[in-house]
C-alpha cells in the first residue's frame, strides 16, 4: 500500500495552531489543539493529494528539510504527516452521492408499496446499462 509522508509546519497562533506544507503550496489547515491540528493536517494533505491526482498533476517529492519563510511565528515546529492515498481515493470514489430522478407517480407508489430500494435498483440498472464489469477507478 502506498504511503506518503510530508513535513508540515505547525505554527502557533492566538486561536490555535495553523498548519501548512512547504512542499504543497495551498495545502493548509488549522486546529485549536495540537491533536486537532494533526488530524486536520492529515485530512487536508489527503484531500490535497487526492485532488492533485484526480487533476493529473505531478505529486512533488517530500523535502527532507523544508524551506521555511522567515515570517513564520516563533515557536513553530515541524511534524511529519503520513497518509495512505489509495485508501483515501477508494473512500472518496466510492462515497454514495445523492441524485434526483423523475418517475411517474403511479410507478413510485407501487415501488414504495413493494419496499423497493430505489438507490440499489438504480445503481444496478446503471451498471448493467453501461456494461460495467469492474469499478473503472480501481483499474490501473
């Protein structure tokens, strides 16, 4: 399983801890406590990498020693943050989403009376209709 580790800069503020990743401009987060900041940083990193990969962007290598701007608050510290991108991708790609459909009211009433699971039937019908044998996002 693929594992990525990036160094994050945890910067104390008057409201909590701001976090950014020098190797990934725009990947930032915040937490009110150190533990919360760690969790938020991991979530931000996972979503950032997921978005980059989905957009076909090149994922930069993690620096051994990050370049820190001199304007970072005193008391900052650097913490490695680990994510497993394939787990994140699987979770996000397979997340159920809501969609609206339009049916004749008589059909909806009969289906409801029969205890039909609309989501399950629509999912199965789309898989059959599109002739999908395997989740295309799992192919490499």
